[in-house]
């Protein structure tokens, strides 16, 4: 993802200062009937004014989630098309 300025959740000031990076593994929709895992290098920013550290906002990944929005929608549609939980799993 491209580096862009982010707003501090504490004091609402703009910052571009990257504090560090973290690796996060996220489940995604199956490709070619195989489970897919995305490895994302998330940036953690540091505010120049108040010093608070926070993660960048990623559109396809809600906060604290380990699965993408596409996978959650895929599971919901599969649940409507399937009669048993074991066949979905």
C-alpha cells in the first residue's frame, strides 16, 4: 500500500512519520478452491504532536479482524446456498 498522511485518532493532526511495521496474516477468499492467506505489512504511525502510535487504515480489513470483507461476504452467500454447516466447512 502506498504511504500517505494519516490523521491521529487522539489529537486529529496529520502525520507521515512511520514508527514501525508489523506483519499480519489475513484469510481471504479461496482461489482455485485452495485456501488463501494474505501477508500484509502494516504500518504503525507516530503522531508528531502527542506521540500516540496507531495503525494505518486498510479499506478491505476492518479493525481487529483476521479475515477480509470479501471472505465474510463469501461465507454469508455460501450459508444461504448451503443446507449444512459441514458441507460449508
